[in-house]
């Protein structure tokens, strides 16, 4: 859609010593600060804003939106104006206003790459429709000739022939069914197939009156020319009037990403500042990464938010916008790479830029999860403090709060340094890559030399400034770890080695969990700094190698064009990732892979012989007719024939022609789609749009007393306004298109009659109606078509937003399981040294990385679709029990969080922390604190290698024992996906991994030397889905004596927190813990929707469970596979 060029570009970058209330300075989207009034300006009394100034900003009528509204309104107006030519009117006759209607269905508001793809497909389907319509009319005329007497054949007036009508009806049903099968199977065929159906609808219904092949050829030729003119007109407007390339859209999205990333970092800093004094464990704050239930604060007027809650809410909202923009960028980049342009950056550069922005986006978004972490700690430890809370619980919470307040104070200065580095680095990269405008007077060598070290963003050599900020950050970060260690007395040697050094294992586990969270934040901060440094280095490289010096012709390569052509007819690439569709209403259709929803026939084994293969081919025919696509096409064909049958009956044939009921059939084709959903609300929107179109047509005609110039101006104004709704509310796309079509039907007919004359119009057998009469007639026609489309949408089985929401959730869980499998393979290959280089094409690591990135992009596109369906399903009528929206929203939230945490795990595995600062530091050794120590280079290197080897050996052994745990996660996600899709009940007991599993494995490995089957008994657990409370069911285990006086093994000693690999290990532990927690929540949510199979035995009327043994005397066996 055209609104992809309008992105959030505001950001903020407060100084670390600024008051929290002033921490949301904004950018104007071009890298310039907007600090408001000068600091020493005399304060002026504020005037009360007027009505226009209060409500006009809410319309968001920026320049790109107005341009797209103007551009979209041009084709139908130009088409109507062309018809005012006498030569054009005499050639096209009474079907001249088909041109503006078809021009509406070839959307000029799309970027150039997407438009050209739809235009070429529409051209192909128009040619195919002309050929198959000519065949249909010829066969119908032959049926007429073979069933008519000689007297009827010689009659100058066309007479009704039932055989001809029957043949036309059969062809209409078949063509509609065939076209909509392609439309349902390939997302890119949606609009082109609609033009195909309009063509065959007109030919099949008016073909009943044609008596000769010559007349049929003339009719099809004239209609074919009208369609070609409409396509040519839309093409001219798209390419010549304010042309918008797909590259321009992507560049706007990149610049918007710069603003949102900077704003996210600034809001993160503001939130951490609030945590220096506020209570981070207050359970009133609700974490929400996607629209859904707001928790306790549903009415902001009744409940005020604390400063901490306001900061968290602002941070979450900005993160949501960034996630949505990341999904758009992933989808639009495909078309930008195919675009022909006169520019500087080619397709490979755009792909590399997306990779660099993604590498920066992931850790920055990961830092926002600290809100979720604190909330879960509070919930799991029961820190919802009130007047009845025990004193020891309050004291425990206050002690924990004091520690984290001190840690946040220590994070203040290093995070301020990091925030400044990211802020300036993003602006510098944006200026160098020409995503942001260059400030006046910057970039000149003499100015840089004159200022010495005072280099600003956009100037050559600014990357050294970023490197200095990161070195300063590294020097400060160890102070945070030291502060935490002193607060928890872990680095106090006297306490550890003294008489009180024998600390319980529970104490060590809790303290280690806290350390993991601190290292988690520190590692993500460091990764963000390294990612922005890589982005800056790439931007300066493009400047120094001359890429940004001059423009050149950029053409897509042969391989890319071949892939594009293959994508049109490929299930994998015909989804929304590769195929534009303005009719999708914001609901993305994503291909989920060959394994999703693939069912094997339990009654047939795979074929072996040639005869068995032939039999399988025959069975595919029946499978094709029973497919979901064929079912949808059959619905559309039946809905079309519901109105079309009127044209094929002798008594109603003339009524159909006179009232032009063919437009009701066209409205049916436009209004029905595989993802239509919104059945009831969509129906009312279309009816409302049709009524508004009728009122607008009456105003446009009578307010200027039927004068053409005035009619054109008023009609253009209404169309201009219609496109505002289409651009800002893509969910109402179908309703807007029907509204514009209705206006064209009414005004176009009146302009046509005014041009050719009333007598000429009535000579064709069509009665003339004044506008006041025609408008209600057209309203009834369009409303009738919308009603028929609505009926066949819900009959015999409704296709609603709730259905698609459940399917999208199932597919998301399947993709999440697939993504976890990729991560598992990456980890295994890395530990086995078989992965290779991630940056070298063809290596296993590179292939796994590309597969994971593709899955990540698919999920980023499905999430907005789920949110859309969840928001619009509330308009659907509920017959029977209430729709469990809270459960679905919680599943969306948890599945999104699981995907985010898995992404952090993948990022940690594929982007280990590096100590790269500049080329000048290559021969210098930098210790963990960032201070140079050249004299200890060899010793430090040997120590690092020894520690890395120890970590690798230990993790390799642990990973081998962790396979059952990984299998449990994969199996659970797959089970939930299948259960949601099919509605089958879940089993009563589901095995789940425990949090901090890898830590326990390492501890067991150190104490007992192996991680075999005995460990499975120590940590295995399952949850009982028949209960509502969280209930762990550990197997029989014995308490194990702790070695080293209850202290963990050396490799996990918190005093080794500065060693290589420890921080990355902490990130894996935190993320896997959060994944396990959300996975258990998913189990309970899904079990509440689909039920749980209960095979327990009960004694009489008692609810006590006896187990699965045989029922004895006096035992009432209730094992009926009952769903709890």
C-alpha cells in the first residue's frame, strides 16, 4: 500500500544527566533535533488551540498521503473525461464506463514494482478472458443455430434460446470456478482474476442476445479494447504522475527505522532511570507486545499510571511500531531488489543494509524484555504486596528492590554512553547512505581538519568517535558487575572462605539467576554497540569506495528476474512476501512450508509400482476438487449464478439486461475472497459505503445542475476522499472500492447518456432513468450483490476472522518450532566445528542462518495479521458460547515473546561479542574491561583460549544430554500447532523442560562426571493440564550432596563472569527460561480452548483419581475419553 512510505521517524536521545521528564526529545524524521523553544526564551501564555488545529493533526494528512490520494483519484476521472470525446463515445457505445471501473482495480497507489507485477498479470488474464469468452460465445451460438428453426434464424430481432442460455450459464459457472481457484491458490492473482471474472461475466450474460459469430467477435473485441485502455491508463498514471518506486518506499522505511531505533534506546534509558528509585516489581505494570487485553488498567481515566508504568508503556508502544515496520521492510525489500532505477545502491547493498539493521534491531528490542523479566520475577515469587502480606515477604522484596535500584544506578552512565553512540551512529549512517539529509557545511575535508577532533555525524572520520564511545562503555560495564557482586557478597573472599562460607544451593541458584539477568542486559547493550559500529563502518565504506559519489543505471540480474517469474506460479513465493495484493485488507498470506498441515493417508502406503503411481495421480484429481481452494471457488461460482440465473430465464432475461444486474455479479466477485473474514461488519461497511456513494452521486450531479465541468470536480473530490480511507484503513479496502465503483456506475451512466443522447441510449433496449431514480436503483443492485456475497461467505460454513485467527496462530506455532529446530542445528554444528563461516555462502552455518532469517521474516508478517483478525473478530456475530478473545490474545502474546527470545538466542549464537574497535587496535590486546594491556598479550590470549576450550568441551557434553529437552520443546510446539488447527484435545500430561536446564547439566557434569539417564530422573517433570494451577510433577529423585561445600563448579563460579563465553551462556539461560515459562502458559491456554483428554477412573461419584488400572468391583469406570 501507499502508506508504506509514511513511517514513524521520530526518535529521541537524551543526555544521561538530563531530568527524566525531559527525555523525549524528538527528531523530525531527518536526523534533526526538535528541542522546542530556546532555553532562555521568555515564556509566552499558551493560546487555546482552535478546532481545526486540534483535529487536523489526527488526520495525518502528510504530503505522501495527499499525493497518493490525488494519484489514486486520477484514473477514473480521466477515463470519464476521455469518454466525452465523440470518437471515443461512438466506438465504445454503452459500455464506456467500464474503463474507469477497471482502472480502479489496477491500483496506481502501489509502488512501481508491485504495480508492474499486477499490471502484467491483469494484461495476461484479460487476454485469456477474451479468448475463452470468444470460445464460450461461439459454442453458445452454435447451440442456438442447431436448436432454432430457419424462420427464427432469419428473424432480424434476437429471440430467446434456452440452449444458448444454458451453454452461456455453464461457461459462466466454469470460468468463475476456474478463475477463483487460481485466485485462492496464488495470492498475486487476486486482482487480475477479478478483472478476468468481470470480462467473462459481461460476455456470458450479454451473450444470450448475440445471434452470429460476427456479432460475438465485435462484442468481445470492443470489450477487450476497453480493458486494454483501462490498463494502459492506469499504467500511465502510475509511471508518470508522482512515480513511487519500491526502492523509495524501502529507503523511507530505513529512515523510519533509524528514528524508531533511536527513540527506543532513549525510552529504554528513561525506563532504566525510573528504576533507580521506583519499584520494578510492581505487578500493576502489564507487559504487552501486541494489541490485546490491557490488564488491570483498562480505564486510564479511573486509574493513574506511575512514572515507571508510563515509561514502560511508552517503551512497549515504540517497540510495537518498530516490530511492525520490520515486517514491512522484510516484505518490501523483495520488490525493491527487482526495481529498475537510476541510483547509487544496488540490490546487494539493500540486502546488506537490511542485515545490518536487523543485527541492530534484535538486541535493542531484546533490551525491552527487562520489563517482562521483572514482572515474571514478581509473579513467581508472590510479591504482590498488600496489607496482608507477611513481613518476611515484604522484606525480601525490598531487599531485592534495593539491589536492583543500585544496579540501575550503575547502569546509568554506561547506558548513557551507549545511547549516545547508537544515536549518533544511526544519524551518521543515515547521512552517509543518504537516508537522512546532510547538514549544511558538513562533509568537507577542510572543515574537518579545522575543527580537529570535533567531528559531527555525516563527516568523514566520525566512526572513530563511535569507537571511542564504545571503548568508554566497555571500561564502565565491569563496574556494574562489581557492584552487583559486592551487593550479593559473591566476590567477598572473606565471606566465601570464612566460617560462613557454606551457603545453601538455593542461595547460589537465586544469586546466579540475578547475575544472568545482569549479564543478559550487559551483553545486549554490548551487542547493540557492536552492531551500530558495523553499520557505521559499512556506511563509510560505501562513501570511500565511490558508491555514493555518482548515480548509475541499476538493473535486476537474470537470476533475480528468473526467481521473480518462478515466484508467480510457486506456492512458496506467491504469498504476501512475493506477491502484492491491495485486497488483502492488511491480512498477510504467508507460505508456511511443505510440512505445515500436510496429512498422510493412513489407508495408503507410498506408491512403488507404476500402476500405484498412476492410481495416486487419479486420487489427486479428487483431492483437487475437495481442496479448500476448490471449495472457495465453488462458493463464488454459486454466488455468481445466484444472480446470473436471472439472465438465463426467458421471463427475467430482459429485466436483467434493462436493470444491468451484471454489476451485482461483479460486486459479488469483488466482495468475496479467501481471507475476506469480517463477514457481518464487512457487509455493513459495504452497504454504508454504497449509501454514501449514492448520496455523493446525487450531490455531485445536482449541486452543479448536471453541468459536466462541475460534476467532474465534485466527483473527483469524493473519489479523492475515498482514497484517504483506503490508504489509512486498509481493512476497508473492499468497501472503499465498492463505494467508488457505485459512484462511477451512477455518474458514468448519466455522463454517457448526456453524450450520446437519450434516444440512442434507449434504442439499445435500455430504459433511461434520471439520476434521482438511477441512484437508488444502483444502490439496490450493489446492495443485493453485497448481500449475496455475505450469504455465500457464511453458508454453508462461515469464513470469518476467528477462523483465520486460529489458523494463523497454529501456523505461528509451527514456524516457531521450525525456528527452534534451526537454532538447535546451529548450536550443534557450532559445538561440533562443522558449521563453517556464517558469512561464506554454501556453508552449513550460512544456509542455517538464511533459513532462520526467512522464518523470522515470515513470523514478522504473520503477527500483524493475527492482531488484525483479533481486533476485527469482535464484530462477528456470536451464536452460542462467547468467543474466548482473552485466551487468543494471550496465545498471540506468548507466541510472539517465544519467537523474540528464540531470535535473541539465534543472534547470540551467530553474533558472538567481538572486541573490534578500529583497524589501529588489531595488534593490541584489550582485556575484558576494555583497558589495553600489551604486556600481558600472550598470557591473556592463552587464558582466553583455555577458558574457551573448557566452555566448548563442557557445553558439547551438556548439549548431547540436552537432546531430549530440545525434543520436548519441539514436540510441544508441534502438538499445540496441530491441536489448534484440528481442534483435537490435548493429552493430560505433557513433558516440559525446567528453567536453567543447561546450568543444572553443567553442575551435574562437574559433580558426577556424566549426564546420563540418572540425570533424567533428577530433572524430568510434566504438567497436569487437567488442573488450573501450575503443578510440577517431578519423578522420584534423591537429594544429592553438593561438592565444594555447596558451591557450584568452577566454570559457573560468578567470579568468572568476565571470562569469554560466560555472558553468552547467561543470555541463553535467561532466554530459555522465559521460553519454558511461556511454553507452559501456551499449554494451559490451548488446553482451555480444545480441552484435555481424561482417562482417569473414579470411585462412584467421587472425584478422586485411581489411575489407569483395571476397574474392580464397586468401581464406576468413567473412561470415555472425556474432555476436561
